[in-house]
């Protein structure tokens, strides 16, 4: 290290921390690949060869002797028709990213309502993860209905002090803990927006698995909204991509804006085929994953109580989807090290995701249960918790 770099590191204290965290991340990813037991094995942890192998059997999903797609025709149109059918909408449009898809949908609605203001939750994806894209790129004006870690209420929507042209609801609200309203609460919120002559758009990146908690079919859920966005990779394990579904006229306009945004890609057949595979193979299994996530969540609570951790929280206590949060009274780096060490030494990775600081001496992570998680019994989870807690320093949290 040069003298200048060393002085800078001593002055800021960031250099070594960043390097240490980068190494820890590399260890975590390596531990995930090598672990004999995990709750989920995501596509982005796999090699190119493994990912391409997931398209085996694609001839059952689409005629592979047809010409490949060209600027959105062929297999892409077949995928769009499939999505529209599942959601019960007139049409759907494929997009390379959800960020682009939602900007386009909401700017189309802004043109129809004459109001570019979009009411949304402070923890919604566009507010937290998209670098102010709504305002910087889309010409939209987001306003925050609430910042509470729950869905907005009908009263908050009805009494909001500013007019808005569209209400965007993220189902489930990921950064609040993958939380959903009840069906009755959702219908009341939608009705409150309509009372204000606003359209309703669902950010349904994870809508596919929301039907269990809501107790309604995909078509019934989507039917509440004027338009819906869905993702093909978050739960369906596609290579990427998204879709906007809604009235035919809106979708046709969205396709025009897709072109303007640079989203009319020359060929998308690998992504489209992977999305069709996800709809065929993963979509029917999501209720099973949700049910088992509740078994895992209960076992985690019992395991931490038995291990003597004074404060540990699974949120929601009964998961609304197959993803949920775990909060523990330790610093994030301490929990990350314990997670990785446990996996390296036992071959069991209890917490695969990163830990984020939630306050002084408090951190949270996300637990995602997929097909690999079905192999875990409640006793397996409790045993893994005991191994994990044994690698935590007592003075930090106990």
C-alpha cells in the first residue's frame, strides 16, 4: 500500500472495511455453492452451463423449429399472450427490466389522467432502489403515502393531502418484510383511490406468490388494478425480464414507449423461453413454498429461543409469502461472519443473503424458501440455528 493510500485509509477507516466485506461476500457466495443444504439455490449463483441446462425440455413449451424472435415477435408474443391469460387482462407487453416497465406504464397513465403525480409507499422499489428514475427519467412526481412498514391504509389514501393521478401498490412490499394486506384491506385501498379518480397500478414483481395470503386467484388479484407489472426472475427463476399487463390500448402505447426507452431488443428468445419455463414449472409450486416458509419461520423462532438469544424476530411472524425477514441483536458484520463460518464448517447455510444494519447492534436479513428449502424439517432448522448461535460472540448479543 502506498503512503498516500495508507494515510487515506487511516483517515477514513473505510479501505480495510470495504476489502474485508468484499472478501466476506466472496466467501458467502462460495459457501452457498458448496453447501449441501440451503433454503434456495438461485439462478444467479449458477454457472452459465447450469443456467443453459435449465432450458432443457423447452420444446414442450414452444415450437423450437419456429424462427427465433425478432424485435418482440414469435416466442416473445407467445409469452405476452400467456401472461395476459394468467392475469385475465386484455394484453401484456414484455420488457427487459421492471424499472423500465413501471416507468412506462405510469407515464402512460399520466398522459391519460393529466396528472403525473404517483402516490406510493416510501419503501417501494422505485423510491429505494431506482435512483429517482420516476422523476429523473419518467417525468413523474412520486409522493409518499406512508413510511410505516406495512401497506398503505384506505384512510391514508382517501385523506392524502395532495391530488394524484395514480396509486402504485407493491405486492408484496419487499423492504417492509414481504408484507401484504388482507384481501379486504386491498379492496378498500383500491376503492379509496378510485374515489379520488386515480388509477391503480400494482407493482407485482412478486405477485405470483401473493395469492396464498390474499386467498384469491391471480386473475382476481390482477383484476382489482388498472395495470399490473410482473417479474419473470424473482420467483419464477427466469433469466430476467418483466411484463406490463392491462387494457389493450394502454399496452399498445406501452410498446411504443418501450421502443423509445431502448427496450425493443433485437432478440430475447433465451429470456422468453426461461420465463415460459418458470410459468410452467415454478408457478404451480409457489403455494408449496409459501406453506413451507411458515414451517421454517416457526422453527427459526423456536430455535433462537432455545439457544438463549434474548431478542430475535421473524417478520412477519407468519410469512405472507415464501420470503421473510429475520432480525437479530448483533452487528451485521458479526452475523455475516457467523453465517459464513457455519456454512464452511458444517455444509449448512442457514442465512444465505447479506445482513443489513437496522440500527445500533441490530441487523436483518432475508430468508427465501424455494424447492431446496422443502428438504428441511423443523428439527433441521433448529439444529442449524444452534450451530449458528454457537459461532456468535456472547458479549455482542447475549
